[in-house]
C-alpha cells in the first residue's frame, strides 16, 4: 500500500511538473476562487469553525487532532499541491501549501538551489510548517472572503509575523514564497564523538558552532549542526558544510535502502572516533526520513536489523497516513501516554539544564539537539527571544512548567497538557490576538489553544469556541 502511495505521489508530482508555470498559476487562481465560494457557503450559526479538511491521519504531527472529531467547517485545500514558480533572480520558490519538502528539494537541488531551511522529513508540508513551527515565509493568505498578500513590510506585515505557531487559526494559507539559497552538490559531514556527563555533552554541542559565530563572514560557522545524544554519557555532534564537486572526493551514498539508518551510522563515531565524509546534498537534507528520526524503531523494532534492511527495507518507510489510518484509538492513546515525542525550544545557555531535567524526569533517549535562531522582529510574535538575549503524562505537564519558568517553548504538533492560562504564559498572545480581531478570525476560526489542547471536545466547549465574540488570548480563567 505504501509503495502504491509513493508511486501515486510521484506520478502526481510528474503530472504537475509537466504543466507550464502559467497553467499552474491559472489552476491556482481557480482553486482560490473555489475556496472563496466554499467559505461563502458557511453559515456561522450552525456550521462550526473553519479549518482545513486534511484528515488527521495524513498529518505528520503526533497530537490526536481532537478538534476534527467535534463540529467544524472543513475547507478542502488538497488541490493546492503545486510549485508555482522558481524565481532565480529574487531567489524564491513560490508554492502552494500542500507542497511537501521532498517535492521541493527534488526540483531545486538539481538546480543547485534549496530552501534556506529544509526540515528533514520528506512529508512535511509548506502550509503545516509555516502555520506550525517550521519555516518562515512571505505568504498570501486567504481569510474570510478576503485574499491578502502578507509580506514583512507591506500593510499586512502584522499578519505575516503573527502566522508562525498560529496553527492555521488566523486564516487559510493558499500560497507562500520561500527563500532559496544557492547550494553545492555535496555536504561535507564531520562526525565528532562527545563523551562525559550532561554538562560535557552540552558544551561539546555549543562549541561545535558558537566559537566562530558572529565573525564577519560567518564562513567558519557550519551550515548545519545537530547532536544526537544516545545516552547521558555519549553523543555524536554532526556539523556539515557544503562542498562543490571535486574529482578526488570519495562520496558516500546513505540513501540506499540497505544502508543503516543515519542515527546508527552517526553512532559508529563513538567507536571509531571522529570521521569526515561527503554525501550528496539531497540525501543529506532528508537523512532522517528512512527512520522517521527514531520513530520507526518502536513501530517496527526489527526494521534496523541487517537482514531486514537487505531483504525488505526497500519498502520503508511506510507512508505516515497508512501508519495512522491503521492505528486504533486505544493504541493511539497508549502511544500518547507511554511514549515521548516533544520538540522543545530553550535558550542556548539553558541546554544543559534542559537535558539534566529531561534525564531526571523522563530518561528518554536518543535526544536530538539542533540550533534554531529566533529573530527580534518589529512585532512581538508568539515565540520571541528571551529578554536581554543579545547579551547572553504528569511528566509532560512538569516539563511544560519547567519550560515556562525557563523561557522555553513547546511545539504544538506534540501532545500538550497546558491549561489555557499557562499556554498564554508560554506564548505571547498580543500580536496574535490583535490579528484575530483585525482579520476577523474571531468567531470564524478556532483559537490556537482550542486546536492544540489535548482531549476530545465536549459540545459545551465547541459551543463556547463558536460563540465567542470578543476574546483575549490572555485568558484569566484557568479551565483545567
Ligand atoms: C517524526 C517527526 C519529525 C519531525 N521533524 C520535523 C523537522 O525536522 N522540522 C520541523 O520543523 N518539524 C518537524 N516535525 C514537526 C512538524 O513541524 C509538525 O508536524 C508540523 O505541524 C508539520 O506537519 P504537516 O506538514 O503534516 O502539517 P499539519 O499537521 O497538517 O498542519 C500543521 C498546522 O498547520 C495548519 N495548516 C496546514 N496547512 C494550512 C493551510 N493551508 N492554511 C491554514 N492552516 C494550515 C493545520 O491546521 C495545523 O494546525 C516533526 C514531527 C515528527 C512527528
């Protein structure tokens, strides 16, 4: 089934690529009109609040998407899956929201171009990443009978800055422009083992990229940094730089089905010591896809064995929609209670504290650490840098409290146990609230807290969400 879906996806991409950019733009405009007509049909008094019609089992994220089990007004955006333009002068790729990361790199990498940030899994979508916690981009937004183009310096700049982390609760995204950067054919990866206690591991991670940070050209700073912590005493830090094709360079392909998963491959540095290798750029971008980071291991515990890799791994990884569609609710709930998949954003100087905390309270390994830069914007966005940054189960809920106290953030695709009050302690709701009122999302779209919170919605909660007239994100009432 997975293979069939992969082939259908690929054929769909080929079909779309055979169309001229002009034809794709024409279809895009028609689809925007269809979306407007669909929205006009909505009766706010009985139809529920607007969200995309994407099925919960198709998305990559871990949460139950409980809001789709209650009354809602779905808008089908599945036709928005085309790359509309690659502008080599402005260095942007213009694409529709359901374009996947793998789809973009398949087209841009042969041109020696790539989005400035490429989240690793092939299946992650532009719309999900912009409205969630991934990419940043100029975007055209479709709101209540109004299509606007929001950029960082036009009259809708407030909306442009409010969208990341808003989870599609400010409007529907129909198109986005993503910044492209010129890339070279290969990545030179350096695998460096780091051993010691948690403080040593954190120091090894920070030393790998902060030393040369801020030098004028940033030339010495690695293009990519990640650390995989295998246990409290052992980690491998992987830094990479782009490299052009050179005759003497021995290139390793990690993309073949029989090759070990990237996390296992990197782990060999713990035994053999530091090593360097060259990998084709696209394989490097999507290095964690075959193992879905480490999520394949609990799903198919023997999938990393050599015999399985040689005989059957060509069928891997299974499509996420198939995994989710064949999962019973009890298994899903068991998974949520017994399994941890959380992405946390913590200030760099708190990395060691966060790792200590996670070890003490959860003891879940491996842990993946990578840098994420927060910029100071003209608006205070939902996720914002720590003040003064220029100079420097119950477990889930404990972890969330720790994050609030330490100015950290929890991504919303994961399972959240935050109360509404604590949610707005973690995130800044000022700009978000203003944009919800200004762009008439109140009463039309769900609130980001309603969408993110765990658990099936009761009829009372649905009614409250629908009937809210004026709302303040800084809810003073604790509903927990
Ligand atoms: C194993 C694993 C690995 C991951 N790796 C990464 C990673 O490397 N980098 C990273 O950034 N994230 C990563 N994530 C998290 C990922 O960012 C989230 O799952 C994210 O929400 C994207 O998923 P999706 O594309 O399926 O979007 P969805 O889950 O479908 O959408 C996310 C949100 O955006 C809204 N939305 C989507 N499209 C639109 C639209 N057109 N208009 C309005 N709202 C919209 C949805 O309603 C939803 O609230 C990972 C998650 C897992 C489970």
